[in-house]
């Protein structure tokens, strides 16, 4: 059977559905088991819980932005194989989203109240960079994943040593984010200019500082 070509309206509706699923759907909808599923939770004190929850809230906000970024790129992708690659990565990112939300709730806190803002901003950036062509979309993804992996490594250093549940989630996220970045490079990602990378780091810093608390 011949594959149906998606119209601009189809893509718009799919993007709207993903936005609702990302921002409004409660945790527990991951396609894969949470990597911390069989780990017994440690007896963390209130300060440790608060800090771990803040870090996981940053990670959750990052996954909200990642969902939007991939969907924004996929919405304007010119190559069907690249669109499929981005959609597959977005599916894995949704698992990360659910895992982070589950852990935040276990720690007695909630996700960032600014999630709709993170999604809208990242979707706009993804679609805008995608208009320049697939190589630049892939370049943007490769650099994003490189910076995300650095953040996740820093969180592994900062999480309470006893918090094995959060660590298991962050470790799997880091491994898969690294794979997404490698896949983007292999697919022909362009190297972004230095000022663009710097702006991305500044934007990420604003999000991480804010999401830790709000």
C-alpha cells in the first residue's frame, strides 16, 4: 500500500497533539519500563529530596523542550528518513519525560510550572532552524544533545550519592541523548557557528536556573 503523504494540516494537528501530550499528560505513559523501577528508594533527608527534585525538574523541563525541538524539526523536515529519525528520538525523549515526572512525584514535588513556555519556545526554535534545511536541523540537534549530555553528567556529580533511583534514570537518559547526537552527526549534521552555540548555552542556563525552583 502506498504511504500517505502528510499535508501541512496533518503535521499541524500532529504537533498540537504532541504538545498536549507533553505538557498536559500525567506521568506513567512511557512505552518502556522506568530504569529505576526495581530500585529501592533511599531514605533521603528533606534537603537531599529537595535538591534531587530540583535537578530532576530541570531534566524534565529539558525533555519538554527536547520534545518540542524534535517535533519542530520534524514538522519542516524535507527528507522522510530524517523525519522518521527525529520522530524515533522524540518517542525516546517522551519516555525520559515520563520517567523524570515519576521521580519528581516520588520526591514529593511537581514539574516546572513553565512547561508550556519551554515547549512553545523550543518548538519555534526547532521549526525556524528546520526551515534552513535538514543539515542545519541536524546540526542544531547534535549541539543540543552535546550540551544536554554535559548537563546530565554534572547532575550525576551533584545528585545525592544514595539516590540510586534518580541516578539510574539520568544515566540511561545520558546514554540515549548521546546516541541521538551521534545519529544526527552520522545523518549529515552541519557544524553550528560559535556564536549560535554560545547563545544556546546562555538559553539553557536561563532554563536550568529557573526550572530548578519553578
